[in-house]
C-alpha cells in the first residue's frame, strides 16, 4: 500500500479521491472549502481542523469503528459501537527524551490489513481462541520525519493500540517520560473503579498492591484518592453499553501503568508514582529502538457479555519462551487462611497433605515462615511424603529486596539471580511444584523486570509461579507458560482479617467477575466452608455467605491453580454435597459465557470444562434475585444437578431435567450452581 508521507499538506491540488487512505472523508480541501468547513465547524461548536487527515477502519464484523486524525498537530482517535460514539476524540502520543511526539504531528500513512491467529491456552477462561482483527499501522511524522507508528487492532469486541517508536539517525535508545494516550468517555458515563493507593503505605509499607475497594456507578471526573485508578477500569456509557480499559503485554521492557483522570470524562495513561519502591528507580520507561510499547486495550459491548468473554489480554501477546515441561494445574489446600502463620509447621502441613489427598487435590500451599518453622530438610521430607499421595507443594517467598518492610521469611531469595537460581535448584531437587511470591514494590520498570526474571528462572527449574501483594498480570498467562495467577485484588485474607470484608464478600465477588478477573487469572483463595475463620471453627470473623455461594465462586473465580480456603474439619462438618462438589470442580476451562449481572450486585455466568457446563450465580443485593434461566446449553434430556439456597441460606441439591427453562431465586449472600451429571 502506498505511503502518503511525501504529500505536502499545504498543496491545494490534493482535493482528490483518496478512498484507499482516508475512509469516507476527503483528505484535503481547497482554501475556500477550508474556510467554509471551518466556519461550519466553529458554528456547530465541534472544532476540528480542516487540515486534519483522517483515517477510518472497522472491526471484521463492521460494528466497531475507529477514526484516527491529526487535528491541529495532535494525534487523536475515537471509537464507535454501531452509531454510538463510546470513546470520543482522545489524544495519542509520547513524550521521550529523544523528542516530544505529542504535538506538530502529521498522519502520513495508514496501512490496513486483517490479522488472524489461533492459539491454545489452558490457563485462561477459554482453552482455544480464534482471533481475528483489523490491524491499522498509522504512521506519524514530525517536521517531515517519521517518528512513530500507532498500531491499532480492532476485533469484534476490542480496540487496542500501541506505539512503535522509531530510531532517529544514530539514536537507538530512548526514555519514554510520559504517554499522552487518553480515553474520553461520553457525558453521562458512570465508573466502576479501584483507586490506586499511595506508595509506601499499608502493611509494612507494601502499597500499592492493587488491594483497594471499588466504587460503583460514580460519575466521571474524580481521580480516586488523588493517584488515579488501577487497571482494569470499567465504565457504563449510560444505556449504550460498557467499556473496559486495561493494558497488556507489559514486561521488563516498560513500566506498568494506571489510569489518571485529567478532567471530566477524559482519562489518560499514568506511569508509576515516584515514591514506589521506596522512591528508588525511575517512573519512566527505558527502551531500545525500534520499540513497541504495551497495548492499551478497550473492550466494548452493549451488554457485559463482551467484557466477561474477552480474550484481548492474551490475543495481543506472544509466548516469551517455551514451557520447560508440561505443567500440572488443579486444586489445592492451604492452611494459612484459617490457621495463619502458626499453622505453617510440619505436623499441620502433613495433615493438610492428607486432607488434599482425601479431596483428590493436586497441591498444598505452605505459607510464610516455613523456613523457620519447618526448615528446608523437613520441607523436602514433606514434599517426598506429598509425592506418595499425588500432592505437590507450593512454597511462599518474600520478594524483597529493598522495596518495603515486610518481615516474613524466606526473604532475600527471590530478588537477585544467583540466590534465586540456587533456591530454585534446591526446589527442583526437593520436587517443589511452585512458588507464591509476595510483597512486591510497585510498577516501575525495575520491578516489572523482577517479575519477568522470577518467571523465566522458575521455568528453567520447572516451577510454577503465583504472585501476591503484586501488580495486575498483563497477558502473562500467554507470555510466560509457567505463570499461574496473581492476587491484585482484596483477596480471601481480608475475610480472616475483618468482618467488614466478610459482610462485603458477595458484593466483591459480583464485581470481580466483571472487572479484575476478566483480564487475568485471580488468586483469591476462597470457597470457605468453615463458618468461622479459625481452626476450631468457633471464633473469629464469620462467613455471611452460604455454602452454595462457596461452590459458585469456585467456578466464578478463574485460576488454573486454586488453593481453596477449605479445612480438614470440613470433611465432617460441611454437607456431603458441598464436599463432593469441591472434590470434582475443574480449575481449567474451555469456554465462558456471560448470562446476566451488574457489578457489585449480582453475577451469573457459565463456564464449560469438556462436556460439563457450569452455570453459577451469586447475589449481593438485599432483594432476592429471581430469574429464569435458559437450559439449552445442555441439550435435551440431560440430568442436571441444581444447587440452591432457601431464604435462610440453607443449601440443598436436587436433580432437574434439561431442555426447558428453570426459574431460580438467589437470596442475598446466596449462590446457585447448575451442572450436568
Ligand atoms: Ca495480599
């Protein structure tokens, strides 16, 4: 496709047909026309430079439209869903120490093609993905020199873009100080957002770690607690639909970003806060050229279905290395959530290995202080014992380092390559399955490099990685084959720490299904069947949700390895039907379908594993949720198990026949599960 980079924008001759380049609008106008259009636009109050070059491209199904322009030297884009503008004209560009690519820009060319790709991935919501998108590479010039491409991808539910920064003469490296990348939500949009916390706050100065509460249906225009919001960010564009903003493809070559409010409906990409990591390290990104930055992703839908079902975080990235071996996923047990630090002793862990084996589970996670309270030799003994029962071990580690005051041990084992690889060599010898690394130090580039280094070293030794006290994963399931999941959420530990979290448990679950868990595997550690968060099951914070709710969240929350908050006593004190369900529930999935819901109120989704469809629901609303479900997923004549709650949250299971509709009621803090036998 020809490039327009040699066209002189001042030349009146180019009032020509340019349909291959500029969509349905003429690229240039003569001076009289310019004045006319200018006058009309000014009168209409919608300023747009008559000099602007414009390019339009669509999703494969034609329903999403992106328009890219160079209005007044500013690179902009906008996004429509059908005839509704969902993202209004919004800025693009970068400020680097090689040049400022946010002003005096000219859209020189735009190459459009279709991209198709199929891939398999066991560790996300969908095991096989057929991806199709329109790709547009829009090249921008400054002072006659090509300085950057903005690469767009438009699938049937997602728009994404990233920058390709080009070398200039002998300059082959640069520092990106800021991105202009913005998102202008229309008037009337409301927000479902999670504030970014200030750095070096919270427990042992470990924030930010993506552990704050959401606000619901708030108007646009706020900036969280002054520091913006953590991704992903959900918006409701009145009754027109939904927009989820996030990013993917972030690794040690860049910083992870947050979303800042500029004013009104305009939000922009924000780089990390200076104070993260105890103030050490730059907030900028250092790159070698040419470089492609992480993708900014916009998922759109008239309902929440596209949001729940999107695979955009994984569609846009590539594996960075091969899996060193076939990895084992599945279910596990975890003493710490009920028994806390003191439970990380030899006898209790042996008891949990026996419990995991009784449940048919694949692993046990041993949390902090195992190095002191059990010791390396005894851990190796436990690993050998677990192996005889088909149970592998995950071990907790502190990521520190020098970025916060978290005192838990083992510490000083994960932050530097030599110690880390020596530790992992021991793990491999002892037959350790995986690690859970906690208490990271923010989103600066040096920290993103640490995540990548831990993952790639762990793969060399056949070790799976779970992260806690950490950033959001951004495409990592596909980028790093031994990556499992991250916390990056107010997870189950808060249910132990405070009654407020227990009281808000259902509201949070009905939120994560539409926001946090949509873009990446979530290590929540839930599905408690204890009444109380204590070993004797009589004291401490108490669960207000039902047993069926616990079953439903085992399916609602997606992670290929799930360490549930079950305890050995649940074998005798929980209902048989609940234990049987928890023994058999899958953790890897083939497909997901959104059924209904509203963030913070209720969620109904369906997941498929092989021939089994699980329809699950939770309700946080005071009002019982009465709804009629279509059972056509199951085909005719199948026997289905329906787990439900009465008004007092007493659960039961009954058999129903598929092939017709069923009306169900989910009380507040209750759950629903339907699955074919
Ligand atoms: Ca945490």
